[in-house]
C-alpha cells in the first residue's frame, strides 16, 4: 500500500510527466493515437485534481482545497449540462462526461501552473 501511495504522490506531483508517460506507454501497446491521448488525458485529470487541491491547501493554509476542486468540477458539469439541454433539448451523458473531463483537464492544468508559479513567488 505504501508503494502505491508513493507512486500516486509522484504522479500527482508531476501530472504532465504522467500524461506523457501514459501516452507513450499506450502507444507502445498499439493503441491508436486518439485513444491513447484520451485515456492519458482522463487519467491525468485525476492527478491534476488532487495536485491543485493540495496546492490550494498548502498555499492558502486552509483545509478546503478538495471542496473547492469538487465545486469547480460541479460548476463545469452543470454548466455544460445546462447548455447541452438548452441547445440540443436532451442530455447525452457520455458526451457530457467527456466534455467535462476535457474542460477539467484544461482548467486544472491552468490552475496547476498558476498555483505553481504563486508557490515559487511566495
């Protein structure tokens, strides 16, 4: 269990490294480039999520980092769901979850870099 936690901590600390490692590993296993990119992105979202939550807790000295990260995911999910319902008149949950994960990847990547820079400045 300790090895698993240490490995997870390493990948969560360096989420972009984990993205490229997983991407190239999946390509070596003969996955198509598009599928390898999607899987690597979806797995990296989990690492980015925990890394951003931890950075919020460390930088701002509070215990609400995980709650703030969850609220951000829910805002994205419900906003995309509302837009999909208004524009298409029905919900496609598969597309909704995929869109949410993609937008979370982009936004958490931005927050990770931003909080990293703030941490370096402090």
